[in-house]
C-alpha cells in the first residue's frame, strides 16, 4: 500500500512539474499550420505595391492538414460526414461584397465552411456560426447555402490540403484540393462600385 | 482512502490532458525542424515557411464554444504568421532596433476587437486593425494601424490610431517560433508577443 502511495505521489509530482512547465502557455507550432488566401489573389501584396485594380472580394482562413502517407478520403475524412475543410478551427470565409452562390444571394460577412465529402461529389456548406472548432457542433439550421459539386481527379497528389481562388470567365472558383482530388465552388459578384 | 486516490488520479488525468493540448516550450523547439515539409509537387500553393496561426481571447475560444454554445462573442482574436529563429540572432540583428516590424511575417498581423477595449488611457473601438512594433533593446512601441489586409512590409504612419510603449522582458526558454498569445489579467488580458529570448506584453482592459 505504501508503495502504491509513493508511486501515486511521484506521478503527482511529475504531473505538477509538467503543469508548471505549461504555465507559460505559449503554443507550439500547429501540425496542420494555418494559411490564408485572398481574392483578388495576393491582395495584400498588390495593396502595398499600389497595384490594386479591383476591390477586396473574399478571404479564407484555414488550416492545412497533410496526407502524410495516409488514405485521406473515405478514411481520414469519412464519406458522408460533415468535415471542417481543414483542421483545428473550422475554415472561415469572409465576403467583403455580396456574392451569389448556387443562385442564392449571400450577404457580405463572415461564414464557416464545411463539406460533406463523397467519392464523386462534395456538398459545400456555408454556415453562419463563426469562430468554431471543427464540425463537432455543426448545426444545419445555421446553414446559409449548400451546393453540390463534382469531384475532379488531380494528375499529382497534393500532400497539404490547399484552398485557392481561381478566376474564371463567369466569376471566381474557390478550389479545394487535397490528395488526388479537387473540387471547385463557383461564385459570382456584381455590386462592384 | 479511495477518495484520495480518486483525487490524485483525476488531477493526473487533467494534467495529462493539459499536456496533450498545450505542449511545453521544450517540445516546441524539438519539433520545429520537421513540422512542415516543403512540397514541390503541390500545384496550388506550397506551405508557408512562416505559417499563419490564430489566437483568441478567451484563450481557445472555438474549443470552449463546443462545450458552451451560448458563450458570448470573443473579446479579440489575432491572426499572424510565425517566423522561426533558425539559428539567427533576431532582435538588433535580423530585426533592427528602431525600425518597424510587422510582428510576424508575410501579411500584416491583424487584431480584431469584438468589443471596445482600453489600453493605457486610450479607448480602442471594436473593429479590425493591423499591429506592428518598433523594437528597441529594452522597450517596444506597439502601433495599431487601420491599413488592414496589407502585406506587412510598409507602414502608413498616417493610418496609425494608437501607440503604446511596453517594456521588454527576458524569458527563460528561448522560443524558436514567434508566438502571440493572450493571458488573462485582473483588468482584462495581456497580449504576449514572445520570440527568441524576449517577450513584450500589451495590456488590454475590458
């Protein structure tokens, strides 16, 4: 009994030391580091170069998990489940202008992006609840728009999950790429002054 | 006796959980070199060598929101990039004393205030600002500026809205990665800026 007690106390002491080391609470680098993208692409750089020809439309802040030799879709990201389109904090999209997605007017503002991934198509979701962690408390009632888009195969696998804006003739595609697939969420905007 | 063991083990359990969520600064340094891999093949955008990170007050707000969906809006959040030391001498060398620094890397560091706060005697209205500092050996001048969504290399002084001088303190364990984190105080919270062997604290009152 004494031994158990002693053992418990030493564990306790070790735990205390750990807790003290943690006292500073300075966070380590995330394994899935965050990144952000703007549309117009590279807007902050254009801004300091005085090369802006178009007002700011959108910004995405997301975390970038890595494949790291895992099977991504169907395993790590389960089919048919709501996924935060990134890691850690749920992915945030902000529109600085009103936009249209899937024939629906989306007022400017901050939204959270989720996806329901399937082998051949993804359902992309804009949801009003911002500053959230993951999709653990995802509430369908707060959806603003859902749009289902086809999956395209990539010639080369992307190890880090990537989100980019691509200009197309009809507007802009928000492209999500990871492993050997990509999907594109088209949106348009009109009220540019 | 049973109760005692239960107590010890629950404290242990909590400590271990804390450990997994908040790695100690020792672990930071050990992991730095292999935390990211440059990816040539990514046809979209390669990983930043100074990755973006986000800090909230309340600390870990999005995590707290999971257990308490009715939690009020956060007080503030900061989005910044995390350059690493890589064996270089930082303050007074890589970052020249007396010259503006974006308090990060790449895009200018952004602070969003979800409510009006005070710092020193100044009131800061809710909204977004960029932060930069002018470091000196013993003190930094931290500026709030309204040139948001900009790359951090140039500062438009005419858009400065607030400046505060804060002392620089030595820290025990040098940090490989530049770190911004909020810490609760009696009056509100400090924004801690820490890198290499120093930290500076920006007091916010709310």
